């Protein structure tokens, strides 16, 4: 049942009387019809989300706008939540940045720990100061190759650390994808809440219009007061102002969704409610928290830093360079030249002043590891806090939803019935009727917000469970 489809049966005005000024009995009958429409609306609200179906967002369904011609606006693509998630996973620039970081880490893991490129040595030695090459018997041509070797075991540690950094980047990408799915779901649910609230206010506005017309009719006949008319008109105008504010909120949420999807063409969203996985209990969520991508990424980063600490300690061992040369004496002529002279050189770097150099480098890497471990603990505590808050809020929202559907909404309906009956008999004034109707409207809007908050909390709990449930899990 669509809330915006409510219409109360009209009454043909008798001759000699304007349609806007019914008799006192007609005003009472109008209010009775108003109560029937309000009760039907309340029962439709209490019957569940299926009773709150609405036209797709940005479809231009306002009653005052009228039917739009095909040429008035561009064709808008209808998006489901599954399609919005897929668009975000394909186009979001933040994911593109994480993919680039992963590709960079993969490239670094290939070259990390490799030996330095060999160096070719080519030169002329012991030539005279007047640059008379070949004129001295000591002049020697040298060709050789030099290769440097890091301390034993350091290369393997660097290669392992680079591989762990690649794993950390991949897990960070997985966590960013799960966060993006959560954010798209939350914005999507917020858009549905706004559209449902707008449809709700549209139906309530029509009821306030009926109340205003009834109060106006009694005022014209002298059986009502001007205060009743002004109060009803004020409530009607307030509904219109609230709908305008909702449209501003809708635009903000729409642009945020467009940013998350990196999508700029006109579109409208499906009115179907998302089918999110059932939340896990708090104890099970906390037990599985260690497998969350955000923590596993930190663990891989810490393990990579541990390898860098061990690699820095290897610098206390002298590095080695090996050089092999082939040379011959050029002499004044080719006849006196002496070829086929070979030499092998071993070069060791000497770690002097280790307290200012090697030890400080190791201390730097160790302090970096301490900072990363502390950051990992901060992330873990934040996730634990979010799990407890979200799970507690979810249970509380379920209790509030039960309270609204079983207690508050039925009580508000009975209050409207009693106020309308008293108004029909003249024992109650219009202010009591308007107050009862306003409470029904406020309770209905709060109930809509609670339903949206339940879905948003389910989306956040799904992320905290460490799962990315897109694709066929969406409507």
C-alpha cells in the first residue's frame, strides 16, 4: 500500500454553498473520514517495510509537479544496491590508489634482496704525466669486473620483508573494499529513509489539509475559532518545510553516493530494502576479530618490520666486494708489451664507530617496530569498541522497534480516535485533535528512522565481521 495514494472520499456541496464551506455536520463527517484514513495509514505503517514502498528516488513523484514529459528530463538509469556496489569496487579512486600501492609492493618484492649490478672496470694506469700513452714501460691497460655482496643473510631477510609488505598491501586493499561496501550501503539506506519519510510526510500533509478544511468550515459557520484554523494551517506549513529540508538531505546523500561510485550520470535507485546478512553475536565477533583484514594487514606489516630489524643488525658484519682484473703493460711498442696479467681483489668495509652508525640504525628500526605495534593495538581496540557499540545498539534498536510497533503506534492511534470522537461531540477542541495527529506523525517518522538505523547497524556489523558480502547478497 502506498502512503502517497491515500485520498479521503469527497462530498458534493449542496446548492447555495461553496465547496470550501461545508456545514457543521459535514465538518464532523470530514473529520471522521480523516480518522479512518489516519488509522488505515497507521496500520499500513505497522505492517512492515513492504507497506512503505515508494517510487524510486529522484523520479519526481511530488503531487504538485504533475506528470513529466519524456523530453523534460534525461533518462535516468535504475540502479540496484548490487550494481552500486560493483560500480564502487570498479571505479572508486581510493581503491585505485590501493591497487597502485599493491602493484608497487609487488614490484618491490621482486627486486628486494637482489645483488647489486656488477661494475665493469676499464682504465689506463701508470701513464706519464705528459699523457704520452704507451711511451712508458709501466703503462698498463686494465679491464675488470667488480661485484659487491651484502652481509651474509641480509639479502634473504630483505626479500622476506618485501613479500610481507606485499601481503600487507593486499590485505589493506581487502579492508578498503569492505569499508567501501559498508559506506555505499549506509548511504543507500539513508536515501531510502529520506524517501520513505518524504512519502510519509506527503500522506500526513494531505491529512493536515483535511483537518485545515474542516476547521475552516466550522470557523465560517461560527462554530469554530480562528485559533483552530491558524493552528491547522501552521501544522500544514510545517510539513511542507520539513519536506523541503528532506530534499536538501537527499541531495547531500545522493552526491555522496555518486562520489563513492565515481559515477556522474543521472540515475535513480531501486526502492527495495537491502538483504543484509544476519549480525553475529558479540562474543563470536570478538573471537573472529583477529582475522579482520585491517588487523591482518597490520600483522603482516609488523612481521615485515621485524625482518628489517634483523637485516639492520647484519650491517655489523663487513660487506665484501670481489674484483677480477685482466691487464697488460702496453710498453713503447707491441713487441715489448706484456699481456695476460690477472689480479683478484677482495674489499671489506670496516664498521667503525658502531655506536653512532650500525647500532643507531638498528635502534631506529626497532623504534619503528614499536610504533607499528602500538598502532596495531590502537586499531584493535577501536574495532573492539565498534563491535561492542554496534552490537549493543543493534539489540537496543530491535527493542525500540518492538516498543514502537506494539505500544506507541497503537496508543497514538487510540489517542486520535478518542480526540476525534470528543471533537465530534463538542467536548474537545481542535487543538487536542491536532496534537494527537502530530504525535502520530512524530512517532511514525521516528519508527522509520529506527528501521533505517537497524539496517545501517547491520551494514556496520557486516564490515566488523571481516566479510565483504556484495554481489548476489544484495537485492
